[in-house]
C-alpha cells in the first residue's frame, strides 16, 4: 500500500476534516519516531495515518473502535504488525502493547491531540511559534485538553525517550506538515 492509497482510503472513510488532520499529524509523529529509532518509515507512517480510519464508522463506540480499524487496515493490505498496532492503540480492548510499533502509536496518538490543542489556544492558532516547553507545561494542566491521556503520552519511556525529547520530536514533526494539517 502506498501513502496515496492510504490517504485516499482515509478521505473516503472520514468526513471530519479535523479527524483527518489528526491522523495526518499522527503519521508525521510516527515517521519521526521511526526515523529516530531506525525503523521502517513507511510502515510506521501508514500505521499513524490509518489508526483512526474507523472512528466515524464506529460512531464513537470505543468497544468497536480500532477492532474495525484493524480489519479495515488488513483489507487495505497492511502488515499484521500494523493492524495489531491499530487494534491495541485503543486501550479499551486490553491488548498489551508488545512491539515498538504498538507502543509508538499508543503514545503518538494523544501527543498529536495535545500539540494541536496547544496551538489552537494561541492567537494565531499555528504551530510556528509554539515551543515544546509550552506543551510540557500544558501536559501538567489536567483541565487542558482533558480527553488527552497523559498516561499514554508518558509511555514514550517504553521507547527509550524522555518526555521532553518526545514532545520536541512530535512538535517538530507536526511543524514539518503544518500547512497540510491546518496549523
């Protein structure tokens, strides 16, 4: 599967453009993690791009979300490792993250939400002037982006990354695709 094919499938399955932007942001962070950890850029990036492909189809039902997404990913031709990471990123299923790909998606997904929320409270609503230190400060504000799982973001340590390093890596990755994700 190519990036263009994956993006076409996402666009066909997801009407909410903010959700599509989130998926593209997660792709960027996953590619940055793959580069940092010397992993397969395409596999990791496409996993990030496809991870919420079922979000609208499951209508927010977390008991189904990501189970259907993993099945859709398989139908699109992803590897079993990619489908498994998509499945286990929804912790409701109770599937333990075993591989680095699993762990990366679990921590990258909420980080993109925190970074996006941090940008959207800025007057310009852009990433360009946003600093990692601001995001780290927001991480400690429980009321800010309350739906973002701080515990999942902190699992970056399972990849050998300190939290500050992970935030910097994620922010730079999203800055690199900022025009594509509207930030």
